[in-house]
């Protein structure tokens, strides 16, 4: 969960003034940034340094990542005429640097590498809103006012996510995480009708690869019951849902990932350590079948990296003492 990035002084050093998208296009830099948290924290898996808006950016939709803001779109998606701007993602031709980055990482790492893609809903929300949003009102309006266009957009974004994830798996990624960070903006019935088909399309297409498929969202506690049926083998849970409750909602058939509140790590070791222990005990005591300890969302830039290093040690010693 954003284990690379601004919390690390070595990240800020190598990034310098280079734009984020430009950095991702340089395999030497993307590899180095991916490895930094592995060296510092001793985590059990690495996640490739990329971004969920890479497919639209690399296929010419007109996306930039503005420092301090996030993804920004010059001409947001508004009408059927914009559909042709969401063309198939030919990863070899459009983003050879992504493949190169994953290849080098797969060769150099002694721990698993997680590839990733943005889920159709969350990527659509950036293309439609044009920038990070709080209420997703334009996204929901398009969804409801022009449902055929919405479904066509999601279908194309599903194809881009599949292409991206398949290319990363072919280059050596050993798991894939599908980031649907903002799906929690929807009620379950709306998610099921307008989004679940596209989510399912992505997960079903990747099933034959045999790698673990992690589905992650924030505030998705009311949605997670649908996710095992959609084909995920691991369900990410933010801090709002106790793991025992998440286990009940997902039917016990999948592994769970999470779910320490990243703000607790900013608050410091005294706050984070008991919360991490509580989560580890909860997973064990409620019989969660496979628990990947993680934060419930991304590392915040103001986090002291030493707190994260100590959390990793705490999780490892808990695991050893079982
Ligand atoms: O210049 C910078 O350092 C800007 C911060 C940053 C970083 C470090 C952005 C802009 N993207 C990234 C890399 C990134 N993005 C990773 C790297 C690997 C790691 O985890 O270490 C990953 C997995 C992502 C995925 C991503 N991008 C998500 C899903 C995860 C999440 O945080 O919810 C989302 C929503 C994005 C969009 C995005 N890109 C960047 C920002 C600041 C945002 C979020 C903006 C918003 O609030 O909507």
C-alpha cells in the first residue's frame, strides 16, 4: 500500500523534480524505487512502482499526475465521442518500459512481486471527474443518465486492465492487485448492477494465469460479499471492518488483506503497535483462512519510516511465535 513514495527520504532524493509519469517510464528509476521499501522494511512482497492511470496515460487519453493533487485529465470523458479516446492498451508498444521494469524486478527480487491494475470503476472516476473527487457526482450522473455509454466505457477499461495485468504476469509478476480504491462511494445494489460485471470480467480473464488476485477498495465493507464470486482470491479490507466480520461477509473462502489504519502509523509506534497486534489476534482468533497483514490504505507521506519498519518486525515475530 504505497510502500514506496514520499514517506521515504531516499525516494524523494531519487525522484528529484522528475514528474511521476516520467519516472515510471524509466526502468532504472522505477526498479530502484520499488526496491527501496524492500531494503528498508524487510516486507514479504514488493509492488511494482507504477500507477493505476498508466493505461489511459500511455494510450493518449491525456492524463497527467500533478504533484500534491494526483491524476488530472485535460479533457475529461463526457460523451460517446470520447469513447474512441479509450483505445486498447498494447503494452508492448505503448508501455515497453513497464514490461522492462517488471522483468528486471522479477530477476532481482528474492520475494514475490505484485503487479497491479486500476479497476474499471476507479479509473473511470478519474477520467470522468478529471481530478480526484470527494462525491463522484459526475461519475454517478454519467452512470445513471447514459448507462449504455457507462457500460461501454467500463468494458474498455476492463480490457486495458486485463492487458496491463497479463503483461505484468508474463514479465514475472507473481500476484496481481486490482485497485478499486473508490468503489466504496457506491451502495451495493448500484455496484452490483453498474460495476460488478466489469470487475468480474477483469478477474475472470486473469483466473487462468493461476496467480493470486487481490481486490482492494476503501470503504468497501458493504461490497466485499460480492467479491469472492467475482473471482478474487484475496480481498483487501480497510480498517473500518474487523477481519472477523470481513470473514463472515466473504464466506471464509478467500484470504483477507489488511487492515491497519495508516493514520495510526503517523500517530506513532505507541498507537500503531497495539492496533497491529489486535489485528493479528483477530485474524487468528476468527479463523481467517490466510491473512496478509497490510495497511488498510496507502502509507501517508508524513509517516516515520521507522514506525513501519518496527511494524514489519512485530508482524514477523508474531508469525514466528505461532
Ligand atoms: O509524485 C508522487 O510521489 C505522487 C504520489 C504517487 C505515488 C507514489 C502517485 C500519484 N502514484 C504513486 C505510485 C503508486 N500509485 C503506486 C506504487 C506502488 C506502491 O504502492 O508502493 C500504486 C500501487 C499506485 C496506485 C494508485 N494510484 C491508486 C490505488 C491505491 C490507492 O492509493 O488508493 C490510486 C487511487 C492512484 C491514483 C493516484 N496516483 C497518485 C495519487 C496521489 C493518486 C491518488 C489521488 C486521489 O486521492 O484520488
